[in-house]
């Protein structure tokens, strides 16, 4: 046993001797000033009780015995034989010792019970804390005033930064969050209450808010215990499933409609060509203008039919190692870009070749760039940037300074047949999304009305490992 541990065990016994001395001094002072009216041993009882409670049974008994030894009504003779002046003294001492022992045993029992309760409470707190921290969902306790009082690590934010703040401020709709909080007090709980949480990095997370009241041992409601289940990925999967079903239906319809429309368009095209050969519009500018309009609309309709056929024939990628920078440059060489639009390239030179379907990537990048150019009718700047990310994806971003897309339409732009253009088919971006997903990649968009839009295409550097 080391010295420190030995000293910690002996310390209560040293205090027991000090308590005995204090009791003796108190008894002497009481006898001197009050007289013999106070019972001899009464002044020692408080010290015995204190030592029994604080130091335990041993120090309590030491205080009892040493207190008995210094009482001046009995003594130890030179022959080491206990002698008493009378039987009453002996009975008083015996009663004192018995009372001291009983007090020490009772206090020790109480002390142990308190220690066991404290240990049980500590273990329960550790167990409860372990359960809270084991949860992958953010868990918080909220006071009746709506202030956060405790959190687990799943929140992703340091506890000291959250405690004391208003819980509703972390949601996109604070009033709705507070309304759900009040429902907990009204009903005792709330289940699957939909909210959107704003993450510290600005990302929005769809959650289901589940909460119940928590009480003290008297049943008084202290606040709310709440959990926020992240359902963002679930919603994304559900949306992708619905979109896949739409794509399948639209694909079948597109193929049928395209073939049915192409034949009559061909007849109209031949008829206009025949009329042009007859030179009927030679002396009629008005007739010539109408003939040109017909031909232009035939070309527009044919382009729509081509989009429909390409959409219906969508297939899996045929992979070959390709240089993404080269694909971007080839598309820009093919496009006619208005002189009032500036194109800035930030193409990383050390990009590795990745496994992609080159024609499909051409189609994807072409559609995105074409949309960006059309969004900048009055001129602007198109910035194309490539790079590598630590998550194993190669990124290609297309940023324009065009009209932008409203928040209401951002979630819809990849849906088939959705378009904000008067002459759009609503299939271009839907095809892009399908192609990128077919490469086990992701396509993301951020936009602000009047400021511009950024499309980011993320492609896995290792297609096979990402798709496994």
C-alpha cells in the first residue's frame, strides 16, 4: 500500500482524536461556566455522530472509546485496573459507550446507504449518458423556456456552444419549431414532426422531430427531451424512385410520340421544299416569310423529336479512359458563343483519366453549357472549373452569371418535362441527371435569382469501386 493511500485511511482516525479533544474542551468549558447541571457525556455525542457520518464506523468508535477514557469520573489506577467512584459512574460510562456504538453503527449504515445511492445514481447517469451518446441522431434536452440544456455529440457542434441558446433558431422555420415544442407540453409528446434543420455549414437537413417531456422525482415537468431523425437521404431515395418511375413512363411515351410525329413532319418538310421549287414565293415577300416560319418550326419540332428519341433510348455507359478537360474543350469548340459572353477556364492540369462514356459526357456538358449561355441573353461570364476532391470524386463546375433559378424550381429542374423556357422540352437536364447517375456520380445545383447558377458534376475517379 503506497504512502498516499495509507495517509488517506489514517486521516479520519487522526480527526477522531482531534474530535475527542474538542469534546473534552467543550465539556470542561460547560462544567466551568454552567456547573454540573449538564450530563457528563452529552457534550461528546455531537462529535461521535459527526465522525461516524464523515469518517465511518471506525472513527466513530474511536471517538466513543477515547471520549470515555478521558471522562474524569473514572480513571486507570497504577495497577491498570479500572476503578469507579460508584456504580452510577460505571452505569453512566456503559450507557455512554452503548449509545456511542449505536450512533456509530446507525451513522455508518446511513453513510453506506447514501454512498450506494450515490454510486447507483452515478452509474445510472453514466449508463444514460452512454445511451444518449450511442445514438446517431442529435439528441437535446430543452428547458421550459426553450433553451438547450444538454446535447449529445451527434449534433456535430460543441456542447458549450449550444447550451443556453434558443433551440428554435437552428431550424429554417423557427415558428413551426416552437409550435411543435408547445405540442409536447400539451400532449406530453410529439411524433414525426417534420422540420428542416440548418447545419453549421449551411446545409439543410430534413428531420423528423420526436420529443417527450421529462420530469423530476416529484413529477414536475422540467422540459423536453427531443431527437431529430435525419431523413434527408430517405427523401432523396424516395425522390429518385419516383423520378425513375416517371422516366420509365415518359420514355415509353416519348418513343411512341416521336415516331408518330416525325412522319407527318417529313411530309410537311417535303411539301415546303416542293413549293419552294415552284418559286411561288418569288414575287410575294409575305408568302416567303411564312414559308421560312414553317421551315423554322419544322426544324424546332424535329429537334424536340430528337430529344424525345434520345431520352427514350437512354442506356448504360460504355466506359473508356477519357480526359475530362479535353471533353470540355471539344464542346466549347463546337458551340457558337456570343461575343458579349466571357468564358473563363480553370482546368486542373494533373487530372487523371477516368472511366466514362465520352458521348454521354459530351451530351451532359453540352446541355449544361447551352443552358448557361441561354440564361445570359444580355451577356455575362461562364466559368468552367475542374478539380479533384478528397472524397474520390472528380468535379466539373459550370457557373454562369445569368438570370438564376428560383428556390421553388431548383428541386424540379431535373424532373422530366419540367422547363422554365417557352420552347424547352424539359428533358435536357433530366437526361444529364440520368447519365451522371449511370456513372455512379452526382449532379448538384445552386442558384440565386438575378445572380446566376452553378451546376457541379461529380464523377468517381474509380468507377468500379464506387459502384460496388
